[in-house]
């Protein structure tokens, strides 16, 4: 059972679930059994990003973490977002495609002049050809990581997500045998984005 609001305990969704334990810096692993009982199966170190054993749908349960976030520019990694926005704006055809219902707390910009997608904290840039639900859910997963796990620490986000993601993208460009989404930073985003939208991402 969880008590995210302080009002009442709430049952787990049926299946395997993982919940963050801030005191231990580990995820608690539970199974919701067919007979209605709940089993605690120990702790899971998400930093290793090993696939859990058994059938599962998501690792992160975000069902109780969906209040309507408001976009807060003070949380934006402006050293990345502002120069990029300015450059794309000068070239024209940049569109604000933000959707506060589907992806609250972020601004999303689409431009044909960007190759790929990038998340600068709470600002997402994408190419119109990549503005499908899978790409946006993945990029929103980076934001959720920034919000829930990295606690809006811009330096830690850049170190934990930004640099590894850039390195992974470069490697995928020059090594056809490497899948960008197999890197730990991208697995984090896939898992969180899938947890938020309930849609399978890339796999």
C-alpha cells in the first residue's frame, strides 16, 4: 500500500510494481497476487538498470504522481534551451506543440531544423517527423527523471542524463550495431515515459 497524498493508503496496481524508497536510495519490489495479497520481494537498484525477472509492464508506478504541473522557467536548463531555441527561431518554422494535459510541466517545440530530439530539463525540442507519442513519451521520461529522481538539480541532470545521452547518440550514429535505447540514460527515459503514458516505447 502507498500513501502518496497523506489521506489514505492506496493499493498497488495488479502485477509487478516498484516504488522509490528515498531513505535507502533503492526501489522496493512488490507483487500484487491474484488472491489480493501483496508480497514484498526485496529491493531493486535502478542505477544498474537490469531487467527485473518475470512478466512486468512498468518499473515506475506514476499513477499517483500526476498532478497538473505548471511550466516553471526557473527549472529550465537555459544554457542549453535558450541558444537552441534562438537558433531554431532564426531559421523559422519552429512551433510550440506543448500539451499540458498529456505532458504537464514542460514546453515542447518542434522544428524541421533539429535532427532528433532533446530535453533540457523541462523544455523538449523535437523534429516534426519524430513528434509521435513514442518520441514525446521518451523525452517526457527524461523530464520525469529530472523531476522525481534528480530533484531538479541541473548539474546532476547534465551529468547523469545529458552527457551519457549525447555519448550514446554519437555512438549509435557511428556504430550501426549499437542501439541508442540500450544505454542506461535512455532506458531510464523509456521506462518512465512508458510508465506515464501506459504505452510501450521502442521495444
